[in-house]
C-alpha cells in the first residue's frame, strides 16, 4: 500500500497548473525505536512542561512560542500568527526560474522528496514540464512552505516523476575556506610505482553500487533481539487514506501559447510585469 501523501497542492509554471502530491524520499519509520516506560508498572511515561520558577505544570493551551531578544525578554507568538507567514507558497509550487541542473553544488541539497501528479487530467501537463526540463538539462527553482518555514526548493526530473529537493538557507552553508583554509600548492607528485599500487588497490575494491553497502547491522541485531522477546499480538488496522483532492487544470497547449505570447509582449510574467 502506497504511503499517505504528507503534502498536496499544485505545480504551476506560468499559466499551466496541475495538482501534485509530495512524499519524502527518505524515511526513518523502519528504524527500531524505543518508548520510555515506568520500569515498575510497564506504563509509558509522558513528558510534561514545568515552569522552573513556580514548579507548576504548564498545560498545552498555555504554551506559546517565544523569540529571545538581546535584553533577555521574549517576543511571543501564537500558532495562528505564524501560520499567516508566506501563505502564498503554502499550497503552490510556482516555478519562477530555471538553472542548469549541474550549477547547484551538492552542499546546497537538504532533503529529497518525490513529486507526482495527483490525477490523470493533470498528468499530461506534469509530464510535459518534466520532459522539457530533462531535454534542456535544467532544474526548476521555486519556493514552498513546509513545517511553517518557507523554503527554496529545486525540482529535477526523475523517472516518471520529479525529485523536489529543499535547499539549505544561505546562512547554513559555510565557506570551504573556513574549514579547509586558503588554497595551497599541490603536494609533490607521488612516486609512479606507489600510484600504480594504489590504483590496483582501488580497482580490486571497486564494485557496482548496491544498497547492501549502506545496510545497518545494528538495526538487524536489534530486530533479532526484539524477536526473541516479543509476544505475538494482533496488529491494529490502519486508517483508510483520505479521498484524493481534485482541482481545475488549464489546457496545457492553450496555456503555453498564452504564456509565451505574454512573455514576448510584456517581457516578463503573464500579467505583463517584468521580472
């Protein structure tokens, strides 16, 4: 059974729009995780917030988020206030720019997600956008709100879908000079015989890539240990997935013709505004 989509919205390129679903490309759900229990009763322990000054338990309804200022006080925000930030990109991935796919260094890549069309009507528009990006060797750059933070994202064609990478913020990426220092002269050339020995060693250890190379032996050992102690229990039935949302899709040929005409007439976006 396919996993439930954690995000649904629209992919937009000029006047072409199609409904899409987004799924994380990696998951930690298969990892062995332990709960914290009361050793005496076997019951799960629940974490609660305490006010360190009064010692009182703080209920969920009384919790707000705060940003500490220079004088040590906090500016507080309610959840609803933060939800109002960057709402335009909450449910729409609007591709505004294309860049050569190889121009973006690996250090900017954050988290990968699979992007796919959400219905048969929008699949044609999605496929044409993906194929055009593949033919031109470009990546689409857009912005998207995930977990209340607006992120720059990169879209790359991948098989029958796309991979959407969230990109790191500029302040997160360190300059290599900060770590590696200034560029230095190349070391002296290694002895030819030594280089030949190393090349032979590399060749002897070179194999085709396999997922077995990133297997987790600790995970396997934990599963074996759990199996030894586990008692068979009936599994809970999983909840039914929600019905798929549908949306209006503009005819791609007509939309592209109007988009290109608007680009030539206005020198920018379909609304006539220049970029």
